[in-house]
C-alpha cells in the first residue's frame, strides 16, 4: 500500500512539474508574441517584470507578499506614452487575473503615472480600468489553480490591442 501511494505521489509530482513547465513555456511564448505585436505598433519594448529577477529575489518577494512580485511583464514606450503591459496567457471563455496582481498594478500605475494594459492569450487587450469595471470577482479554491482570489472578464470585453493603446484616456494614463 505504501509503495502504491509513493508511486502515485511521484507521478503527481511529475505531472505537476510538466504541467507547470508547459504553462511557463506557453506564457513565455505569449510574452514574446505580445512584445513583437507592440514593436509592430511602433513601441520600443523592454522586458520589465519579475521574470528579470533572480530566483532568490522572487522567492523573497513572494514570501513577504511584496507588490513588486506582480510587476507587469513588459514596458512599452513610444513618443506618446509609456505603458506597462502584462501578458496574460489565458484560454477559454474568460480572461483571468489574480486579484492581488490587479491591485498591485493599480498602485504601480498611480505611483509611476503609467497605465497598465493586459494582453490576453487571444491577443485582445484591456486596460486596468476596464478589468476593474467589467470583471467579476471570484474566490479561488485549490481545485482551480493557486487557490487565490481572482477576477474573471468575459472575452467579449476584449478589444484590439492597437485600439486599446490608441484610446488610453488621461484617467488610464495615471
């Protein structure tokens, strides 16, 4: 019995790791696709988020729940403005973002005077304010991911990336 339980645990760990690696690979590919799309729109793009930090630094930020751990993935600048861009690899009928990330992005946008734009897996986009206005709040459970509260936004609210960037309002630029 103990051997069976050990084998099941080992299989679960391998599955979790491969699932995590798969999700990470897909997320990094999406981030690169978003950077390329922004460059095609005339933006200069720099990788910006916690992915640029060492593993040790990320672990400390996570342990202390520091908002820096939620830094958007990219910084895109052109002659008109700078925009923090969070590339969210999502699939399905809804877009999702953890509530703590969304809250941290608001603080960063205010402190830095720079809007936050989310670019979803289907390459549609929304501003922080659009997500705040239209998303539904859900409490996470261990069965659906990390167990943290998150916001769900129906994909019908997604907009073309160039349209979102072009129409940033002064409210969204601070």
